[in-house]
C-alpha cells in the first residue's frame, strides 16, 4: 500500500518505509542472519526462516512470535493471509508433504504427498485461491509439462512449456502465470513467457515476451503491465549455470503482457544488477534492491 516493509541484514531488524521516505523500526527485536521471509499481504506479519532451520511466525503489530517446526520450509501466504502453505520435510522421503495451516502452525492439513519430488514442487498460492503449488517434469527433448496442485485433489489441466528450469509467478488476479524457461532457442538463457492458468483456460494463450531475464527480477503493476530488470547482456548457457550471469548490470523495462510489446523504462545512473522489484500502490514509484550494496532504491514512474 503506502508503506514498504523490509529486513535490514546489517542491523538485523525489520523496518517500514513510507512514501515520504520516513523509516521506523517495526520492532525493537533483532533477528540476526535471517535466511528468508514470507510476508503477509499487509506487511505486518511474516514467517521468518533462519539458516540453522529455525522458523518463527512474527506479528509486528502485537510484537509477538510463535516458534514453528524446524522441518517446515518454503513458506507462502494465502491470498486472505489467514493461512500459510509450506513443505513438511521428514528424515525419509515418505514423510515429505505439502501442507497448509493457519499462520501460527495450527490445524496443519496435508495437501499432497511429495516423496522424492519435494525439490521440484513450488508452493505458489494463486490470488484466485484455486491452485496452491506447481511442479514441472521433462516431457521430451525440448519441452516440460507443468502440473497444478489444488487444495482438494482437483484434477487441473497441465500445461506444456518450451524449455526446462521452469519457474513462475502469478499475475495479480490469478488468471495468468508469468514463467521463465531455458531452451536451446534462447542460447540456454532464461526467457519469459505468459500463459492463461485458471480453470478451463489453463495452458491457453501461451506466448513469449521476448525478454531474457529471471522471474525474481520482475513485478506486475496490474494484469496488463509488467516491469522487469533485464541484464544488458547474458553469456550463453546462463540459464543452465546461473552463476555465470551474476553481477551483470540491468536495465529496467516496461512490458505489456497483452500485446507482448516492451520498451526501455530506464537505464540506471550507475550500472548495477537489481532484484526484488516492488510497485507502489499508487503506481508512482518502482522500488528495487541494488544487488551490489543491498541498498533499497526507487525510480518515479509518473
């Protein structure tokens, strides 16, 4: 909305930033070496993961926390932010499950048995509240098949994509998936596609956006407009070996996912690789993280 919540790795604290640039701590509590954060949509609650496997739910408004089991990982929130989805990983594959509970870990319900496939399942709760996860398997020499997982054993249609190393994100209303794949046609670099992904339309309308970048460098403004940080160049095979594409400076692009057209939005004054793009609720600013220093930056959109 009108504020941005974030974690500062240097102080170990969480902060909020308003549209006037004022910063205040969300809590006096410090959280050293946070590994990952799953934010609620409102930004006042979060599931915090640490490198040693410890997990906590923290309510910043009430300044309270609940410890969650260490064998839970890969958290995500439901659209209503009253439930979380995660992987429950046991010592043996037969104890690996995709699970849903309330945000404090109560009422855990198994959604899907994962077994040996835990690594390829991506918890990703649709804004339309139908699909909660997906996973991709090789189909033939040039394609993968992506399967959708619901909450109630639904038999959703699968979708076929041209390439491998599938990763995705939902558009704001859950009607489409933006996804990246790697294929020989793009010199084995990651490229972006859009596809319908709701109900009977799953798999239809699939088309390339002719942009070579990764999902973590993109954000939707609405169901039509997408902003992405696009590397100024990518060495061949960067989709197969992401490390060779790290540290390359990005330009910012505006993409119309309906027409497939794209335009250069901005070149940064100092060439930098960036990630974690966020559009302000009034669509005035695009925030992003400088991958070199970790600093939070913004540009004005209008």
